[in-house]
C-alpha cells in the first residue's frame, strides 16, 4: 500500500491499524489450527497428558495445516503477480 499521500502521523496510524489486523488474522489462524487439531486428535480425557498417538496426530495435523497455508499463500502470490502483469499490460 502506498501511504505517501499521508502525513507522518497518518502513516503511523495506518501502519498501526495494519499491524493490528495482521495480528488478528494470525490469532484467528492459530486458534483455528488449535481447534481443528484438538477436535481431530484429542479424544481420551482420562489423562491430562497426550498419548503418543495423540501427539503424533497433533504433529501431523499441524504440519498439514501449515503446509496447506503455505501452499495457498504461494498460489495467491502467483495469482496476484499474474494480475499485476495483466494490469500493467493494459
């Protein structure tokens, strides 16, 4: 985003808003990951510790989720680059 038309105070304010939004998005992503993996993997509540099966499941769940997020981000970046190239060509 180009904030060059704003004065320093406005730029700082916009940066703060963006950082807050990014933190909210990260927390939403993290909470979704925790909820999804907990619901999928943790089903034995007779002990406060995770069983080795549950630990493995949580690790695999988190790995898949993060790899998926990374892949979606890469595809989004590719799509965005294509759109930018098309817009510059017009």
